[in-house]
């Protein structure tokens, strides 16, 4: 029963989180498109056959579809949910051109496409702002309480009572920010600006690399300084400060994501950390069981990553469309239909390859592969 309960908790939490984030993303496209006079034919959460829905007074079909792994807004003039230009564009009447997405100006089309990822970032900042203003933010002063013998901190010369002001030029306000930066940079030398006895000094610290296993059994290589601090404090902020702290938090998430991707490309971080829908579902269930605060935080984190992924310059994604528009702006004309078609095919292949790779990582991390190996061995 516990196993089944955990399974359904994961499924329901995953569907809740994904539905909210996809709705926010697509709503960004929808609102800016409507603002620019584009007719919206379909607003779908999920892909595939429609489960249920309704048509509003302006003719937009709002629906929930069978495969809940994304969503789309189909605008007038689109041949498919990926916003591929339809073959009938040249035969449109003036009235139809006026509400067709593909007949809007370059700036209007770029604004509509960029609105989805931007909506995800705005959502994350808004959610964290409300969280910090009501429940509070984990806000522990960035001073050193203790230094572990033989640790990276001791080798760097850190002492109890030191106040860490910046790491590699990034301002530090909370002890939690030290942990976030250090954990993703094992073995990398960090320049630390430290206040000691009222004076500023600069120290170089190289975090030790440690292999840790999280609650879900996933192994991670992280950096550790070897400093300690007392228990975390929760601090409520006024609205303006809450927005500022939320923005700093989002910036830290984005910076950390790019750092991790760069490490994967150069080979210093394993690609097995890339997770797909199965691992997101598992994490959603684990976080949901921890309470509403971690779940809201997790949702904000995923929203940031959804916005970032969609900005990658890969056809099929929003970033791919923006890349085409940048080329159109440089050339003074759109790319040819064949070039766009090949671009979308390549983009589809890349997206599917990444999904298969991430899902394989999920199956390995969740021990599903070992299970089937055991059956045939």
C-alpha cells in the first residue's frame, strides 16, 4: 500500500506541477498573440486526442489532451502545433491575413514566441516573491561557524568568525548561497572575498569533490568546503525586498544551470544527471510529501528550467523560431520553406534524441534496467 501510495502521490504531483507550468508558458504565447491581433484556434494542455474541452466566444478551443507532457497554442496560419507555416498562407484573404500569425511583423512574431519563456520566468519570480513575503526565506548569515580539520576551507585559510562577502565576484548575502555555488564547482578554484576583523581579504579555495547519494538513490558529485554554521533562520521580507530576493534566487538558478551544462560539455560532470519525465515525476512525489513549501519551490525551479530549455536555439523550440527570425532580420527576408522544413526535422530529431537519452537515464537511475536484466540473467 505504501508503494502504491507513493506512486500515486508522484503521479498526481507530477501532473499538477507540469499542468501549471505548461499552462503558464502557453498563456504567455496566448496573451501576447491576442494583444497583437492573432486569432488563436487551439489552446491545449497535452498532446494527442482531446479528453475534454470547450470553445470560447472568440472561437478558441481550450482542451486537455491525452498525453500530458507539454502543450501548445495553435494560431491561425499554423500548419501544426509547432507553428510551421501552412501551405495556404498565400491564398488568404485580407481579412484572414489580418489575424494570421505568419503575416504579422517580425517584431510581433518574435514577441509572441518569446512570451512563453518570459512567462515562466515571471511566474517563478512571482511565486518566490509571495513565498518570501508570507512564509519567509531561508536566510542564514554568511559567516563561518566552524572549519573542519583537513578540509578545503582550512587549506584556504578560512577561520571561524569570517564573513564571506563574495565568491568569484558574485555577492553573497546568505550562507545558503555559499552552498549553492560551492556544490556545483567541485575541484574548481574559487576566489573568496572575506571580511575578517573589519578588514577585507581575498582567499582562494578549491572545494573537495564528494560523491553523495540523495534520498531517491541518485548519486551526485558535489563540491564541499568543510565549513559549518548554526541552524537556518526563516526571514519574511517586505514586498519590494521579496521581489529582489526572488530575482536573485532566479539568477542563481539560471547561473547554476549553465554552469552544470558547461561542465557536462567539457566532461567534468556526468550526463547521467540529466533527468526526464520519470525522474521529474519521482522528484515531484518526494517533494510533495515533504510539504507545500518545498513543492512550491520545486515548481519555481522547474519553471525557470522550462523557460531556459525553450530558449535553446533548436528548431521546434521557441529559441529555434527566434533564431529563424534573427536570420530573417539579417537577410531582410524569411528563410525558404525548404530550409525551414529541414530545420524543423533536425530540431525534431534533436529533441527526440534528448528525450530518449533522458528517459534512459531515468530508467537506469530508477533501477528499472537492473530489474529487467535480473529477469533475463
